């Protein structure tokens, strides 16, 4: 892999990332990003697990089977069927490879000792109070 490390502002990076120019015209062939756990919690919210071409994320993967399975997951409310469809989506993602997960991370969080009722996971301050 040839890496062209560029330091730029976010707006310029986004414009370049969504561009479809060839490499010699400032285009790209790999885009590294990240997403939080909640973003990837379901096939509906998992933006990288798409195969709808021009409307998909960076790389614009075309994966009609993956999209059909995603639609089926969205259309059913039966949890057992969703579980079965989820397994099929995972298997199909290994065939279509719409993105490459390169790792995971854990973001440690610290709060003041006198706060109570802090929620675990996504930072939420609803219901938080000082200890008596």
C-alpha cells in the first residue's frame, strides 16, 4: 500500500473522501474511518454494511444480496427471523466485503466520585445527580 499522509482540515478531507477521481487526479483507493458501537448495532444503523452503490458509503459497494437481506430484516418484527437474517447478513458481508474492519477500541471514561445514577455506555446526563 502506498500511503499519502495528508494533514488538512475536516471539510477538505470529506470532499476528497467522497470524490471519485482517479488516484493521479487526487482520488483515493482506501479511506480509514471509525464508528461507535451504537452506530453498528443493527443492519439499519450500520452505515458501512451497505451495498447500494452510489448511495453507499466510501467505496460505493454494490451488493444486491446484502441490500435484500437488510430490507428483509427491516420488514420483519419477529425476533427469531431477525436473528436468522442477521446471520445471513454476516455471512454475505464476508462474500461482498463492503468494508474492512481493522480493529476496535474501548474509550475509558471517568466521572466525579460524587455523581450517582450515571448510565453505562453512551454518555447521558439524564437523571444524574450529586450524591447526598
